């Protein structure tokens, strides 16, 4: 008999609430969950199509091992034994730097990271490669310098702002804030509010804007530098806010005092009067800023994130209502890691340091192919598909063929799995307990733990269970008394007391706590992920406990248990914390307690950014006369999460957007197949001639080129992205600025 069950979408970081109708162990209908307090009945097309993620012919059901005759089924015990033995041999001969873990849970399943990272640390390695370092680490690094911690990322207060500035963000399609379309429409429709969009393309969001600055691709840093210069020279900054909350302005003011803003804006191909008026509005309105991949994966990525934060700061828009606020969280997305600390690792071949505890996927192929004794030799990939999701597919393919050990843990036979030596089936997002730690709300803190709604077919396991099995075989879990396992079957508070006593007597317990919980409490709860959530709540920091009390939970030693039970009782999710908006700036963790706008490491880089040098740098060759944006958000792409093309109703969803003038010059007609060539490679793709693109600018969506049932669907844009075309500090790929040429096929 069919029944409706509460869950959430796992296609993007918003994780909107869903209700799934389950019948015969299948998802038969999907609708928005109006009871979800974060999304309140909001959902996009991707969430409504989630059954195609769950039910498709590429699902993995048994562990597999590559042999000379192709993949052969292998038992879990044999597979884990062989992987552990090979891992130990590689570490013993090549050292801990020879092993890497690539994962973190993607858009919907974050609990595996606690287990994957601890397995890695147990082997002595710090090489955690994650999607965060494919997109966000330049911003994290800049925020770490300015705000004191890399995980402090102020988000726009969309509820109280009267001017929302979007830069490189097509929120109507990518969302990236709860209920994005509702807020964008409300702001756009309100005559007392302004929606400002800075984007080379007349995106779906730009079409709703009051002000659209269609800047030249790749000139975001030049524009921000010009805007800061105008505001400071016109004295439109918030002097009172700066005196109370900011340090370092005197050191950076010379960077902007004599800067030729008019020349810079001309290179940006914008109207100076319009930009100046926007600067005046920034000095007088209660505004907030939303940036996204349009700058995070573009030229001068780290510097642009820094300049954006400086712009907000000098206008007094950080930590204030209606501006950008630091959200509360149960757990940050990553750990603060400072390269000035000698303990911070760097990659052996490319010399990039970890940011937020992660390393950039862009450099992994070079680390594998370096030929060094301490090169990467073993990679465990979990919940990721680097051979489609990350830049330079050709380089990744070459590198993965050279690994001594490659293991992929996934729900499906992905392109990465197909090139691996061992493939281990994971339970889907709807076959296990799991959740995410995306913090995009203020002042409330939201959390939802999705529960298993479908019985898995075959032998898939939670990723946490797989990592725990490997940890056991590698001898990474310290001995624990059988009485602890027995205590887990009874009262959890009593179990917690015994666990504390055990941890006090075992020095290794703290570093391996998720594994210990997986072998004790998980026997009662039925899930290592659920056991890890319980452990997280018992050890949550004082700052979160205070927010939980503000949200109505009782103070005291049992607050963690109370929140845990509330999460179990509310499958639709709930508010588990609430911060004080009046104390938002107390989140800053710098030594002087102020926002430090002077970041000396960026001085020379910022000095390079002026009109003459940028004009020269932006000049394109005759061989590659167009700028390709590798990445377009719209309703028909969901990274590589949706593999079955039936989810798009078999439409031709992957097209090249090209301006009519460029199409006419090349003799290209709408719908015609063309070849797109860059220094990295070549793909073929049908065109979509549209004036939403600016002249000289073409766009291809991300998340296509997937192989399903023997056919390739759409073009893999990462064939065109060279992994060495990257940010100089964070190594994020410059996906939004790839020189290319476009020619008719045949």
C-alpha cells in the first residue's frame, strides 16, 4: 500500500523538503513538503525528479573487483581485506603521503566525511581532496584572513535587505539560498527594494533585475577594485562602522586612492555613470551581497572574494541586519587550516596548501603522475565522480590508470568507478540515515536527518560502515570493552557515561570516536551515521549549546540527547538553534576582534590589477577568439547526480549558448552541431543561438557527458578545462574564463 514519507532533496545544497510516495519499494510520486521549516513547500524541478536518481539501471548492488576479464563480483570480506592489505603495503613503502581520500558527501550525504577523514588520519595522511576545494577555498582563505576563521562565510540577509547585489550568481536557477526564487521575485517586485545583477550574461536572474551590469567576462576583480576606489574617494564608506569594527584600512587605502576607476570600468565595458551610481547606493542603502561560481571559478578568484568582502566591510554591511550575516551551525563545513602553521601540509609536486582542511582536485593528476617517490599511489573516492565533475577529464583518466590502488564507493557505476580497481556499492540517500551541514539560514539553525525509506537491493552499505570495516582491518580502532556494546543497547545516557569513562582511559578514543560508535551504539540504532549524529550532539561546543537553548531546548548535560530525540521525532527537519542578531559580529575570531581588511599576501596581486594590464591579459588569440563559460545553471542539470537522461524527458538539454553575431560570423545556425576546441580538448555539441549571451562569450552547462546504458549523453565540458588553468593561491579551476574556438561540424 502506498504511503507518503518525509525526506529531502539531495540535488543541491538547499536540500529542500520533499514528501515521497512509496509503493512496492519504489518512489512513485514526489511533492514539496510544506512542513519543512526551511523550505516551506519550495522545491524546483530537480527535486521533483528525484526518483530518477534512486531508480536507474546503473545502480551498484555488489562489490566488484577489476580483473583481466573485466569486473568480477567479490565478497565484502574479501574486498575489504584486499583493499586494507594493499593500503598498508603502500603506506609502509611510500609513506602516508602516498594515500588520498576524495569525498565528503557531495550535496546530500555528509556523514561519511567523519569516517573517511578519520581513516585517512589514521593512516597518517592529510590529503583530503573535496569539492569544496574545486569551488570555494579561495573565498574561505580570504575570509580566514579577514574574519579569523576560514569557515566564517557571511550570507545575505535576504529577509531584511533593501538591495540585493548578485555577482556571478544566477539564483533563479542555481538557488543557493533557501527559497531563492521566492525571495528574488519578492525583491524584484517591491518598488522600495532593488535587485542588482552583475553578470556577463542576461541570465534568468538578470532578466528580473532592476539594474543589470553586463560586464566583460573575467573583469570582476577590476570592477570591484574600481568600486572600492570610488566609494573611498567619494567618502561614501561607513566611517563609524569602520572605526568600531575594522582594522587595516589605512594600509589598504593607497591601493585604491590613485586608481584609475574610469579606465578600469571602460575595460569592463560598463558605463561609468551607472557604476558610480551603484557605488553611491552601496554607501546609502541597506544592502547585501550574494556571490557564486561566476567569480569563484573565474580570473583572480581569491582576490575577487577578498575584494567583495572589503567592499561589504567598508560600507558597514558585514554582521548587520539587512547585510551579510555569519550563520550559526551545528558543525562547520570544514576545519580552519592556516598555511603559516608549519603543521599544515602542502602537495608534494604542486606545492598547494590545504584550505579548510581540503586540497584542490585540480592538482591531483599532477600529484599522481609526478614520478616522485612520495607521489600519490592510492586514492579512495567516495560519493564523487572526478572523471566528470572535475577539470581536465583527460588528465584524470591518465592519472587514474597509473594508481597502485583506486577504490570507488558510490551508488552507481560512474565514470570514475568504471576506471577503478575496486568498486564498492553504497546505499542511496533514501536507503540510509544521512544529512548535511550546509549553513544558509539566520538567525535559526536548521537540521534534518533523512531516514531510510527504501530497502536496498543487493548488498550496498552505508559509506560509514565501509570505512569502519577498513579501519578495523588496518588496526586503527583501539580495543574497547564488550560492556560498552552492551550498554549501547540500553539507556543512551548511561551509555554516554560509560563512553566518557572509556575515553578517559584510552588516549586514541577521541580520534577514532566515529568508529567506536559505529561498533557500539550503531548496533542499537541500526546506523553508524545515526550513531555519529548522537556523538556529535553530545560533544557540540558551548556556542552551539547556547543557540540550542535560545531555540527552546533545556540547558544542562542532557541537552544533546534532547536534541537528538527531537531530530528523530521530526523527519521534516526542525530549528535546533537560534543566534542573537545583535551579537553577530562577535563571531569574528581575529586577534583584535575586528575585521582585518589588510591581507599583505595579496598586495602584489592586487597591484597587478589595473586597466592597462588587464586589457592586455584579456586579449584573446586568433586560435581561441571566444571566452567559454564552463558551467550554466538551469533546471535540466544537476551535476552528475542524475544519470538517466529520462529525467530530462529525453530533451536535448546540453547546448552551447552563442550570441547571434558570433553565430553569423562562423556560419552557424540555431540547433546546428559544432565543435568547441580549447587547449585541453575538443567536444561536439548542438548550438542555441541567443542574445542572452554577450558577443564573444559562449556557455556550456556542467554535469553532462555521462555514460548511461552504453551511450554518452551531452557534452562533458571538463574535456575543455585544463587543470593548470587555475587560481594561483587556491588552485580552483578558472571554469568561467576558458579561451576557445567554435566551428561548424562537418
